[in-house]
C-alpha cells in the first residue's frame, strides 16, 4: 500500500512528528509514505495524487480551514475531484475540517467550544468497520488542538 500524506505545516518538527504518527498507526514502512507539505510545495495534480492507494490530509498547526491561503483553491479542487472519483481519503484535524469545507460545508472559528488537551473519543458503528481504525478499542484517548469546527455539512 502506498499512502500520500498532504501536510500543512510551518514547523519541521511538527511535520516530521505527524509523519511518524501516521507511519506508526498505519503500520507502514517509511518508503510507503509519500509526504507533501502544501504550505511550502505545490499541491499535487489529480493524476499525481491518484496514484496513491490512500490519501491523508493531515493537521495544520497554525492554519485554519476557514481561512484562504495560496494553496486553498487548488487543494479544494484536488479534494473534490478525488472524492468524486471514489478515492480513499482521510482527513485528520485540519484535514477533516478542510474536507468539510471543500465538499460544501462551512468551518467557523469557535474558541468557546475549542478542544485543547486529551479527550476520549468513541468509534461509531461505521468507524468500527473501517480498516483504518482496526484494532482500536471502542473508546480511546486522543490529543486535540481545535479552535475551529465544521458548522454546517
């Protein structure tokens, strides 16, 4: 399996840490994970991205999914096209929010309801059937750093 991790990171330490987290969770050898940081590199073409078996849009640190950046229009087009083609695509943190936006939802800044710290999450029935979450318990702790949320799907 080949995975393409699209990142939006300003700090190399966070960029490398995120890569290692996905390697560990997916049980991948390093050579099976291609990484591209769209904050500093061009967004890949649909053809380039579609060669991966799984696409992951990761977290972003200081970036917000409701803000427009130079990469935003191109990344929205990529997400829309790959989803339309039925390509497996996972959004983590910023990636989840950005995918919601790209697919027609709205993302808002919501500091009153921010999630900062470690929280217990529960898998839905669909999540329990997803091979990405295979081996996880029904409830598990995760570290969150969200100041924004999807307001409308």
